[in-house]
């Protein structure tokens, strides 16, 4: 029964990853891409926590078993290392999302749209046919 | 826990396919609520304490700020 529930949990997380990658790839709106990126990172964090849970492989905490209390603690503890990694990953993901939000705002102010099709149309329309990156030296 | 995972699948699908971006942000917050309970049931209360203000407070606030600046409805 527990294995059935954990299988449902893992399959649901896989479906979540699939839906969010579909959203990142196929939706042209950048705000929708941002929502899909947040869902993707959160789902990967949940998968890391599920791997660290004691259902699949019981963890070995960095504690010496001195007496019976510690032994009881070791039989019930979960792995702390994925939790520390996920705690760091959540904060780094927050910084990444803030950077992407202000990048999107900058794109909206330059091109007047957050739809990537319209942004590309505006770019191709306003670019000249020949792009000179540097001023040519006057030949004498 | 499996029911919460199924709820998160439904909320993710609605958040991706919704054309009104405000409703999409609300559905992604619903998905974050189900992840909060999954974290709590997997014995990670410290991650719950960090995840609640970030995923339910700062992410929707940032996305609502962006939607207010850029426009509410997603064009096809």
C-alpha cells in the first residue's frame, strides 16, 4: 500500500515535470514561461526530498550510537543532506526568478511586448539589412 | 500524500493551459500549497518554513507585479 502511494507520488511529479517543460517550450508568453520555470524547480526540489526520505534507502546520520535513545533516533531519522541542498536551491531559485522578472520587464520596455513572436518580428523589422558594428575608418 | 500529488498535477495543468495570467498565478500558488503539505509529510519542516514565504509570498507578488506592468491576458 505504501509502495502504491509512493508510486503515485513519483508518477505525479514526473507528469508535473512534463507539463512544465511543455509550458516552457511551447508557450510564447514570457510570464507563462516564468510560471512554468517556478513549477519545474519546485518539482525537482520535491523529488530530491523524496529521494532523501527513508522509504527507499534508510539514511546513515552523522551521529555515534552511544545509547538506546540514539539508536531509536537513528531508526526514525531522515537524511538531512538533501534537505540542506533543497534549502539552498530554493533561495538560489528565488534570486534567479527575480533576475528573470526584471529581464522580462526590460524586454517589455524595449520591444513593447512580452510575446516572443512579436518581439522577434519587431527585431527583424527594425534591424537594417546590413549591420555595421563599428564605424568604418575614413579612407584617405 | 498521493492525493496532494494528484491535486498538484491538476493545478499545474490548469496553470499552464490558462489564458488569463492572473488565474495562472493563483493555480501555481495552489500547486505550491500541495507541495508544502508534501514537504511536511516527508519530515522536512525546515524547508516548509522557508518554502511558505517564498513560494506563496514572493513568487506570486513578483509575478503579479510583472503582470500589472505588462498586461493581463495572454495573446495567442
